[in-house]
C-alpha cells in the first residue's frame, strides 16, 4: 500500500517536470526575445535623443555623462540585438544587468522606501531576468548553443 501511495505521489508531482523537460528551450528563448526587444528599442530611442538623455544622466549625478550616455545607449541597442539572436547572451546579460543596477541606484533610489518598492521597479524585474540568463545561458534555440556544440 505504501508503494502505491509513493507511486501515485510521484506521478502527481512529477508530471510538471516531465512536461517541462520537453520545452526547456522555451523559457530562455522567450525571456531573450522580450527583454532583447525592449532594450533594442530603448537603446535606439536613446541614441536618437542623446542630448536629452545626457541631460538626464547629468541630473542623476552619473559621472562622465557625455561618455556614458552614448556607451549605455549603444550597449542597450547592441545587447538587445545579441539577446534576441542568442549570441554572447551571458556577456550581454551581464552588461545590461550592470546598467539596471546603475539605473536603480542613480535614477530610482530616492523613491525606495521599502523592499516592496524596490522589487516593484521594472528595472528590478529586468535585473532578475538578466541574472537568470547570465547564469543559465541562452538555451538550445540560440547561436550560443549552436557555436558551443560545434
């Protein structure tokens, strides 16, 4: 009777893992496409309005704004493209993760009055996704995967 109970429990609790094993490629692909597109568009927009974005960087107290504005804008644009195709995913995620940390610290930190507030920022959600991608990698549907298998 005990074995029957254990088997029933394994079948009941084990099915999500079995199903997920067939679609493990979907999580990183979807995350890369979503955040990649967001940052590709954001970076492109910032590159088109560098003067205004530079003024924002100055008001936030970011050092060397005339250097860091085009660098950050270009990094968002290029890393967004790289994430979408799954090339240099860990590096791109690391770069964008650092940008999110700086954005939170320089532009949003004065709004933080609780952990709920900090965790409510979209930048914090992006940071979590970038951390996951930097650790887990691009997944099977990516140029990274194809290059490492050759």
